[in-house]
C-alpha cells in the first residue's frame, strides 16, 4: 500500500471537521519546499532569503505613515 492509499483509507474514517483540518494541513505541506530542499543545520546558508517576501503586497507610503502616527500618538512621553 502506498502512502497516498493509506492516507485515503484513513481519511475515509474521519469526520468532516477532521477532514477540513487534514485539507488545511495538506495545503500547508504543499506550500512548503520538499524535504530535499532543506539545507543542513551546519550550512551557513540554511536560512531562506526574505528578499521579495512583500512583492505581492501593495502598502503605500501614506498607509505606513498613518500607522506610524497612530502607533506613536499613544506612546508615553517624558515629562521633564
């Protein structure tokens, strides 16, 4: 029996809520690099680059400034 067949056989026994969890986990696994793609712990380049992590996100300078203003407006100030 292959791993795929074993998984299907086990999935047939699960209630719907657990099946949804299984689907979510399978989607997570599918989005990760294969085990062979992972570098060893001793490899000096073991970390994946974060360059381009925000390439599909469109946050404007104005939005960043607005969030900064909101964050700093409640920051405690020194009273001298």
